C-alpha cells in the first residue's frame, strides 16, 4: 500500500496499518457471509427447534473465545434464553497468572465436571467456541454434551485441523464432535498483519469474526421462531424507555430457562 504521508493512508485518512487491518476484517466477514450462510441458517433453526420444544440455549468458550460466548448472554437485542456455560479459570482472562487459563484448557476431565454440575439436559443446544478446536477442554465438552443428548454447534477455524496437531488423546478436533460447524476462516496464528520491521505477526481478528457469527445465528434463530408463529424471547436495552419493564416480562415468562439471574 502506498503512503502519502508518514502514518497516513493514500487518501490522508488514517494509518495504513489500521486500513489494512480493517480491510482484512471486512474480507473475513465477507468470506463468512458467502461461505457459511447455510450453516448459520441451520444453526439458527437448531436453536429455534430447542426454544419451541421448551429447551434451553448455552454458549461456552475458553480464554478469548469466551468473549464471543459472553457477547450473546443477557444482551439487548439478543435471545433471553442464551446462558453462559463457564468453567473456573477459563472465562476470558480471569485468573492470575493469565497463562494458567491456557493450561486449564489442556486438562482432561474438566469438561465432564463442568457439564455434570450444570443445568443442561437432553434437547438443549450448546455452542462451543474455540479458535483452534485442538485443546482437550472444547473437544471433551462437545463429546460429553452430545453423549448427554445436547445438540452441539462448533464455532472454530477449520484450518487448524489441517495445519496443526490435536492435543486431545482421541486425536480429534472440536469440529469432529459437532452437529454443525461454523468455520471462522481465521488463519492459523490469528494475525492479519505483518511488517518487515516487526518480528511477529499481529492484528488478531478471531474475536470479531466469532462474535459476528454468533450474532448472525441469533438473528436467524429469531427469524426462524417468528416464521413458526412464535414470538422470539428477545431482550431490550435497559437504556431505552420501557426496556426494564419489557425485560421483566420476558424473565417472568421464561425464568425456568434463564440461569444468569439465579
């Protein structure tokens, strides 16, 4: 990319690295739109199936992958029935040292303990978000969830399954244990930028893409419920007039399937 002035793009409108990063992010979103639209729609239908059958919805992610899971829980404009399934020490970067969270993702048996102490039941839907899908925790979470009768949607980068080695004893990845897989298209390493003067690539985009995928699925689920004549249980912003009253009515109607208020 040509640069007209130091620190600015060719039109003088900003740092060229910022432009490159945003262009890369836009390209990733376009790929997801063009290549994953059918899977996104199918994931929304799975969620609508569960809601219509009095089932519950859960999302799980470890480390930074948890951010996309948290983004759809108790969210204005989102489904009130989305619940966060969490494992101690891996929800975002919530332990010290932060590297402990990465180590916990590789601990065998943790997923089973989390599911056994959770409110999940057969017929529920669990979305598991893992960029690489190679660590024990997301793999076992998917395996155990399906054994319990849940439908599992995986949000992961399929590229890792062909370019890296699995860390679970089964030799499998998250994608191998899902009813549906949404491919985030993120390249191995999760870095969209490089400079000759910088020793490591930089500019991660996985959180942005995973969040966009999750919100697209939420939109499809709402539309699928409406198409069946079911009013989707959506939350409204508490910062608009009437928002709290609206949400109170949703909580009262669906309280037995909402666990983040207990």
